């Protein structure tokens, strides 16, 4: 059997980092080896150039917003045609690199280990205008090329509450962004987790993890190899 691949997605302020930390601690306490990767740091092609473009051309401050210190991000909320075309090319490069990264991580991890992705290709695609059929068609192509995780969590959030926790993007963009995630959830298998308190969300995540782990333990060896 291969290591288990788990991903976390959702709008900014949905609590991904908190839930990843909670799951990682739980798994470590169970003696399960865990490796955590972040899409932007470990996968995104030309990440530093993309960040520099956002800062210098799009005039984004590139900071992580906090309630005490709001940020003024101005990157994925920009939706002009040239930007969308450029991002679409980068997403194609990203997904091919993602295939290599996942393959390498699985070969280096113990068979009973877990690889957790903080964001995935889903989060890149959710920033596209998925209400348009052309964007959905492109997203479908990328999804066919992307490695399929064993468990992909989509953490939902009320946009107003998410922005209060992490003030970076305009509220209207966060509403559209959330709708794109919901549309993406209709296109690919995502495990939707309703907005709730951190402990309640963690409990829902553990319930689904235990179900997955139980199914894997019951799977016959031949079936596991075939999968």
C-alpha cells in the first residue's frame, strides 16, 4: 500500500492551518509518520517570480492579514483576461510538477505514512471564474491531470467571519471565491466540512480519517495493489 495523501482547501480564513496542525498532532500521537507540504512553497512553478509580479505590478502587499494588522492583497482577486491566460498556463505547469512532487513524496514516505498538502491544485483553480463554462472546461482538464488524493477536505467558511479572522481580500471577492469552491466540489470528489468551531471541525475531520483508515485496513492485499 502507498502512503495516504490528504489535502486541505478553502477560502482564506477558513482555518486550514489550524486543522492541519490538529490532524498532524493527532496522527503523530498515533505513531503515524506525517509529512506536510504546502502547494505554494513545494509545488508552484516560478513562485518567487509570481510573488514579485503581484507586489510590483499588481501592487499587492503580499502580507498575511491578522485582525490586528489587516493586509491589502491584490493578486488572485484580479480577473483581467491577460492575467487569467497567464495563470492558466502556470496552472498547467503546476499540475505537471505536482505529479512529480506527489510521486516523489510517496516513494520517500513509509507505506503507513500520511502526506498532508496545505492547499492543492484545487485552490489554484478556485480562483478562476468557474461560473463561466470555458473556465470550468479548463479546470476539468487540469483535474484529470492531477493526482487524486485519498481524502480532500474542503473547509467551508462564512465569508464575513473568514475575513474577520484573516483580513486580506475584499468581502465580495471572498463570496465569489467561496462559490467557486462549491462549484469545484461538484466537479471533483471533495470532502465538504461545514463551517463550525475549530474543535467541531477537527472532530468531523477525524471521523472521516478514521473511516478511510478503517476501509484501508479491511482492503485485501490484492485489491490494494490494484488500486
